[in-house]
C-alpha cells in the first residue's frame, strides 16, 4: 500500500483523489494543533540553550541525517558543545531519555540515530518528548546548543533556527498533504523557516544547495576494511531500505558501478538474516547498522557526507551568533 501511494505522490494519478477525505481530516487535525499553539493553549517551551531544528515537510529520503551530522561537525569547529535529540523512529527503548553510545542497538533507538552517533562526536539522546531530551542534554552533558533531528512539526520545543531539508529532485511531489501526497505541512511552511537546503537538483531563489559526497566503501562485517568503489572487480547487488532508494542507485551509477540486481526494502526495514543474499552486496550506511550482527564478508556500505556552500555556512553562523 505504501509503495502504491509513494509512486502516485510523484506522478499524476486521478485515483489519488479517493484519499481526499483522509487528507482533509489530516489538514483539520494539524491546523487545529497549530492553532492551539498560536492561541497559547499549548505552549512552546524554551530549554535554556539555543535550539536548531533540522527537519522537512515531506516524508522520507530528504537528506536530513547527513545534514545533522555536518551541522554538528560545523558547530564543534566553532567551539560549541552541541547535543542532538532525536525521536528515534523505529526504536523501542525501555526508557527515555536514552543516551546513545557507539554500540547502541538500532532496535532500541532506531537506525538513523545509531548512524549519526558514529559521526557527530557529541552527546545524543532519543526521546519522543524533545523538550525532555533537550533538557537532559543540557543538564547531564552541559551542551550549550541543541540540534533537534526531525522536529520541524514538534512545536512544543521552542526553536531559534529552523532548517528545512528538501530532496532537490522530488521536491514536494504532487504538493498535497498526507495521504494524498507526501507533505506533513503545506508548501507555505517553506516561507516560515530560516533556511531551505536542497539536497541535489537545482536550488531556487533563496535556497541553498547541498550535495552528498561518497567516501570509500566500508566492509559491514569488518569495518576496518575499506576499498575504493573503483576497485570493484565484478557486478554487485545493490540494496536499500531508505526513503528514496533510487538516489542510492543513481549514486552508484555515477561511479560506473556495474549492478546485476537492485533490492528495494521499505524505509527503516528491520533486516534479519536471510533478507540479503550471500553475494557481493552494496548498501547504505543506514542499512548497514542493522546488518552487522549477521553480516557477510562480501557486504559493503557506501558512506556519504554532506557538502554545504560557504554562503550557507556563513549565514548560519551569523544567525547563531545573533541569538
């Protein structure tokens, strides 16, 4: 069902109008919730440190995770002590806030937080209540700036800067709200954020371009082993369980990787032994964190890092120092 919907979010199909009643209900509920905050019936809470929210208005595969990682690296370079709070989608932690370590289990905290924790080099917690999680980072880890992962619609957490990350090729799809389209909020929301960062494609006026730069292949079973993607000697199987698998396949194609098969899984798929062939397999880092316990020596993942424009970095730092 999700696959059927996703295809029609990005290509014309009159059948999507059958979902109009559900979209109207979604709009009414979300609009009513925003109204409660505007009237002060629900309250946005400040946590005692500047908050940067990195999120999106469309579901799946926008490039938010690499953006959070690069942002934390940038903040550390500027002398800040950042902390990251995430909802931990797909995880089932026994308690919250849950502090992540390098060895945290994706089943407890979600795949994206585990992947981020390996790169950000700063404290991170998962907590559906971002206010509670942010306060914990400040109190227990003395963080002096908070990065909220995927919290654009979490209005209870007061924020100082909003960064919206958008897939530059798919953009807003058909422009409709869920479930008729991929949007959590209408396109109007793009005009209220501080920065719109476009992942690939072409940045329009007022937007900032971000590109994803691939690194060396890393062995899933033996992470100390790496190789250049150009060193592959035979066709491989590519697999992806992310929001936009086609982006990963296109990236491999730009590196002239010969593929004999493409395997597509649902976003956040809980991989288990037997899901993946015992063959030369290339996967994303997000998928790899869930496959390490049963990995084969022929499985490799391709890490990517976000490259941001100097103009964006300069204006972001100006905004932060102005808080």
